[in-house]
């Protein structure tokens, strides 16, 4: 397992991160997964034994149950793990102040997360998504206070547009607030839009990037293919699945990518899932990939993605197959990039 620096900080995290959106289930999150305590302990143990030292969760995952399961699973192992959790969405109620990035919501929910995780501090605390109704200064001041109080050690953000990220960094500069060291966004072979401005903004400012949905909601797991019958009991065989919009894939192009992944996988005696993950590990700016696993077999398979590296030609071919149309002004920039 390779360990990489998380942004400009000296914090080193494993290049594979254990995602826990599948922990807990519940009415809303059961479609993502329904892993309970006994199985979660086994999965966390397997991950730690393989060298993973990074676990990702959020207060909204199964309305806090994911955090609780992690807290119970890490008894006597807390110091071995870098814990990341997030705040933004409703997790404990439906009142007018039960959502957002207000100081009220942040302070209340960090206390709940600390209790759920059975810890005195959170290693990395993230704004889960923008809240355009709350002044960013208010949110950043609350995060800065949590760092000063020792309840949080590092901060980051997720799903921010590049301009909102840059505004946050400017505010932190202006008021000498704690700065984001990491950004988490959807990045995979079916969704590379982060390359337009989010990844350049992060790299220019020393922010370590984490990829969520690295297999595009399982599309690149190896279960799917142009000539394969859709497996039963999976989200893509269910037209009523609420997750299809959450993990968008242009299937015609996606199947061409899968064909190439299968060939590369064969060359390296790997699986399609391992190959799709390995591709991301070669991309500039990526520090860690969040694995969204449902069982031990998937975890053990995904772990092997860090044991080898595809060559530059293979990366370039996947880049070509997964390319996308550039919106304005990016096509204009590309057209004129040779002027200097």
C-alpha cells in the first residue's frame, strides 16, 4: 500500500480509502448497502491488515448509524486510523436548522459525530457540499474554531464548484482561517469533468484530491458489458433505482471503455474493477480513492488495485476512450493553447 501526503499537510494517508456509505442501511441508504456491525468489523479489520489507514464517512450516512458502527468497530484501534467525516445534509431531523453549513448546524453536528465515532477528535472534517444560503465566512469561521479547540485536525470540502473552492481559499487567506487541505469529488472513467477546472485549482493550491464513486456506481466493477446479461438484484437492472441519476454513465461509450479495461486487465492478470481503480491512481493530483464496497469479496478484489501499475500507453488509451466534449470556455482555451 502506498501512502501519499494529503495536500500541503504532512499527513500521510493510504492511496485507498475505505468508504462507509454502505454501513447501516436504513430507509434512505439501504440501496447503497446494509452492512451491519459484525460484518463492518470484519471489513475494517481486513482493510487495516492490508495497510489502509484512511476511513471515510459522513453524518448523513444512514442518519449517523455509519459513524456509530465505525466507532464501535475501532475500539482499541482508533490511533491506527485517519477518520474523515462530513457535515451539510439533514441527518437527525427535518427542522429549518437541521441542514446546511450554518455555525449552528456545524457545531451541533460535530458534537454528534464525535459521540458516534467514539473519539475526542476528527482527523479530517469536510463540508459535504456547498450551502449557498449561508455566508461562506460563517462556515469557515466555525471550522476554524473547531481546529483551534482541538476537535478537528484538518479540514476539506466535497462537491464544490471550482469558483466556490477558490472563494473559500481567499476568505481563509483574508481572515487567517484554517485552509482546506483536501477535496473530494466524483471522478471515474465515466465522469472526468473535474479535470476542467476543479483538479487544476486543487493542484495549483496544494489541495489533495480524493475520488468518490471510482467505479461509477459499480458500472466498472466487471459485472457489466455490452454482451453481458444484466445481473439480477443490481441497481442497473432496476429501472426504478434512485441511484442511476446519482451515478451517471453514457452506456454506449462506457461499454467501449469496459472492452479496453478487460484487455488491460488480462495483460496484468487483474480484474476490470482493479484496472479501473488503477487508472485513477495514475492520474495527476489524486491522493486517495474512496472504495464503496458491499462485501468482503469486493474489498479483497479492490485492494489488489494498488499492487501494480498500468503503463503510460494504457492510461493514454483509456484517456482517449473516456474523453468528453469541452464546454465553453474550455474548448476556446484548448484551441488557442499553442499561441505561447
